[in-house]
C-alpha cells in the first residue's frame, strides 16, 4: 500500500512569524514591554549559548531573545463571526 509522504517543517524556524504568548518585560535598565499578541519575525533559532531561546524582531523594531514558551506560531488572522440575536 502506498504511503503518502508529507514534508515536515518547524513553526519556529528563522523567517517564520510568531506572536507574543504573554506580555514580555525587559530586564534591562530601560524598562520595555512587548504586549500580548504582538507580531514578530524569528531571526535566529536556539544556539549553544542560548538553548531554547529565539531571536525575534517584533514590529516595534525591537530585537529580543525570548524563550519558546513566550511565543506562539502565527497561524493567520482569525476570522470573526458576527452573530445576531433576534429579540
């Protein structure tokens, strides 16, 4: 029986869009905030020095190293459904 081959890919590879899974606060001297749902682009994946962290450039033009649990893959804009209730 033939087997259908599927191509696997990572949702967290460089060039993929992600969104902040929660509010992210900087630990630098100048406090900074990336809000929940902010869109970003992965520039670099984990390295030997930064295991489990991704370099993400958020739309506010901020490059930030974030942990994998602090971002979610961007899967496209969710369509809002309007429902009307008759009274």
